[in-house]
C-alpha cells in the first residue's frame, strides 16, 4: 500500500507543503557534511596551531610533575588538588579553545548554509510514533536508513583503506627514517600521519557531498503530492471557486444597492431610450468654494437602466435623452468619478437644458 501511495505522488511539493515540512523539522540536513566540515576544520586548526597546544600541554605536565615533587608523599588537601587542576586547565584551556571553538562554529555555519535558521517547536514535540518499535524497525529498513548504514560502512572502509594505502606507500620512507635520530624520525611520522589524515578527509568530504545530494532527493521524494492534494491545497489557499463567485456576486449586489441609493441625489439622468442610463450629480461648488465637475453617481444598461430611470422619476430627477453622450459616459466614466474635460461642453449643454426647464441659472462647469 505504501508503494502504491508513493506511485500516486507524482507532483512536486508546493511552497506551502515545504513550509509545513520545515515547521515539523523535516529538512534536507546532511549531518555527514556537518561532521566532515567540523573534522576538517579541527584538523586544519591543529595543523596550524597544534604546536602551541602541544607546547602548553608539555608545560603543564612539567609543572604538574614539579608540584608532585614538591608535595612529595604528603596528604593533599582539597584546596591543593583544586589549585593544581585549576592551573592545569587554565594553562591548556586557551589553546584548546582555539581548536574547539572554530570546529563548533564551522559545524554551525555548515548547518545554517544547508537549511538556514528557523525555530521549529513541532520538531521537538513528543511524538509517540517515534517510540513505536515497529515504526523504528521500518525506519531502519527504509531507504534512508539503509543509505546511512552504507555511508557509515563506507566511511570506515575509506578511512582504513586511505590510512593503509598511504602508510604502504611510505613504507620505504619510514624504514629509512628508522635509522635516524628521534627528531627526523618524528618529522617523517608526522608527514605520513598528515597525508593519511588528508586522504581520509578527502574521502569523508566526498561521501558528505553525496549525502547532501541524497538528502535533497529524499526530501523532495517524501514531500511529493498527488494531483488531488494539489487541487485541495489550491482550494484552501485560493478559496473555493463557487464560494468566491458567490462573494463577488454579493459584493456586486451591495455596490449596486449603494449606487442606486445615490440616484435620488442626482441632478440629471442621461439616457438612451431603452439601453443606457447614466445619473450625474453637479454641485455648484464644494466646501471651499471651488467649482467641481459633474460626477457619475450611477449607471446601468437594459433592466438596470430602466430601474435607474424609475428611481429618478420617483425622486423628481430630470431625465434627458442623449444617445451618444449616454453611451460615451457609460463606457468611459466609472461610478464615483468626475467626467473628463472633453465631455464638459456636452454635459454643460444637458445641464443648461435641465436648469432652464427648472428656471435655474447654470454656472460654468469647470
């Protein structure tokens, strides 16, 4: 059943699916790369500053031996023991920190470079399924578990193989150095050790890169979705099309009601006898005394146009028939907008007619 379900997951994960997985702590983090870079940085720091660390350790060993000689066989008090330990740790601590701190920082930066920084409380929640021995056995026998086991075996084999190969290649050098004094002999052994470590690190880093690629592949595979899941997520994200259509219809209905409520406040309704009706309101001046242009307060076609005309008649708003102007106003001006300047003359003529009919003088439309 699991294989059949996986076969149905043919679609790449959506950004929302990836974010949810990240919240659960499900990310493509290669611990092999973190360990490899930490080990490499530690070896690098030791190669550069190992001499100082060894020197500090030698000094502390010498001082400790001197303290032992001074105290002799006397019984040590707790204070004397604490002083010796404190002096030893203080002497070696700084040099040791120069090795440990960069190693920790490099490991942290490697983790950050892979998955970034994000606090995921869900990742540390207690999950009873993780304590289920059956699920644990399935995880061990899964592709991810088998790959990790193979990587661990490969690391051991490569480290042993690299060390053996380098040591075998330097058998003659080591044999000849055996007749030398201690200093040159230690230098040869140090060279062989560094080359061995370098070969092992190169192999470990190569395996870590492969693990990074595998972790990304495995995560993408685990997060794949079925076509139905894609549709369901789209519906949840974008909303049900039927619900959205209903919302738009309700919004249009409310907007239409507000528009029709403004018809009685109009100055004139410009009409096409049967198809178009555009209601205009013209205020002689605004609160500052500035003359303003006429504003379209309502417009409609067919049945809505007839409704606008009926409301206008009921409210005593003048109706003026002008087919070209009605069509132009309907097409070019939205509800709530002022008419454009190129229509000032035509609208002014309509308003003049209406005001003459009512016995009111028309001020200039500006």
